[in-house]
């Protein structure tokens, strides 16, 4: 649990920007977040308490403790030389029980890390769905204006039937996009509500969103090695090597020969190969995450430049409109382009900060 609290605290460092009021849900929060809305930290706390998987891990830990106590009682002494099969079996059972108890604890830590990651993903999923809905509503408003203007000009013969049909098609497309955005928002809220223990139809107000910050890693290879060695799955793989070696040593004490001894020697080779493969896979996963994060950072820089250009275009268009050199349609189109660029930039931020969490705890990804 201590690791999860540290990870949750790290998350709060990503949070600095308030969501615009227009992008917030209308309903009240779950009651634990207060009038300001639900924060990421509050959502994490609620999810940790609500998780049935974490509760199951608690039961597994208690069960492993009982098994470990029984296995310990069954070992009357630790052999240092030749021993009976019953003693060898008891010592092996004790070592396995000890590993199982440690693994149960590590499994809980892993599940808590996964919960933190999932909540962050689903929380930002709602943020993105809200922004998509806001954009769809703006596009729908623009389509209404377009079809109104098209209808008026068509009646007086200023545009063709084909142009009128295109306006109607644009209106229908905007309507479909709005409907899809509403459905997507419901789905996003369902996922978040399931995480934090709320009813599917509840719509907690979200108070925060992650701020963008670049990933800083001095040596990705050293980092990949360090993270791999702290992985619960790697610990488990190494533990299997230890068990295999203990079984081999104890079988030597029992003067086990023939196929049984050779089988236990092969078990060590298999466990070592499995651990080596797991290490390679984990390190490669870290490298892949690092590359993906860098790609998103490049995308962010390009999108930020595009957003700044779109903002400038909107200001110029508004000025032209005031001078009678641009139409209302021009202004609405510029506003819609700005909303789309801002939405795209925020989507990149959410993905970037999400992958940074995965980079920190790849086993939760």
C-alpha cells in the first residue's frame, strides 16, 4: 500500500489545471469529493476501497499466512546433510509457502498499481469524452447555421439543389457525431463509475486534469534494468529458481540418483531460462514505452504550434468580421478549428501522462 500512496502522490504533481466550466458534468459528485468536484486522488482512494480484486488479495494473504504457519510447524529441523524424504518434503513445502506468502503481498501491491493506472486512464477518458461532446455540440450548432443559410439562399435561387443537399448531409453528419459523442461519454462514465463504486447513471463532476510535463530519463538502459529488477513478476521468476535449487540440494542429501536428480537439475535450467526471458521482455517493454512517450512529446510540440497558429487565425478572422471583411460563417469555422486543435492537444497530453505512469510501473500497464 505504501508504494501505491507514493504513486498516487506523484499523480498529484501532474495536476495543476482546472477544467473549464463548460466541460464539466452537471450532476453532483459521489459525496466524497466536495462541491469542487472529484479529483484524481479522490477517485484513486475510492477505487482502492472499492476494488474486489484488492479485497481478494487480502484474503489470499491471510490464507498464505495460515499455510506458512502450518508449513513452519511441520519442519522439525533444517537438514545440513542426508535427510529423510519426509524432512525434504517439509522443508520444500516451507520454502514454497514462504514464496507464496511473499507473492500474495506482491500481488496486492501489483493490483493496487493497476488500479491507480486504470483510474487515471478512465478519469482522463471521461475528460476526453466531455471535450469530444463539447466539440460535437459546437459542430452541430455550426451545421444548424449552415443549413439555415443554405435554405434561405436556396429559396431565392442563389445556390443549387446539390449545394442544398450538401448542407443537409453536413447537418446529418453533425447530428450523428453528436449522438455518438453522447454515447461515448456515457460509456466513459460507466468505466470510471465501475472503478470507484458509483452507480452507472451517476455523473460526478471532474475537478482536475493532468498537466503536461516532459519525461526526464538520463539513461534509459539503466532505468530499464532498475525497473526490471523491481518487477514483481521477475521476483516470482527468481523465486522459482531458488525453489528448484533447494529441491536439488535436498535431493542430494537424500541420496536421490537417476532420473529424479537429473529432472531437478533440468528444473533449475528451465527456471533460469524463464527468468532470463522475463527480464528481456520487461526491459524491452520499458524501451517501447520510452519510445512511445518520446513520439507523443514530438506530437505535442507540433500540435501546440498548430494550436497557436489557429488561435492567431481566429483573432484575425474576428477582426476582419468587425471590419466587414469576413462573415459569421468564417468566424464559426475558425472557432470550430480552434476547438478541434485544442481537443487534439489535450488527447495527446492524456496519453502522454498515462504512458508515463506505465513507464514508472510497467507491470501495471
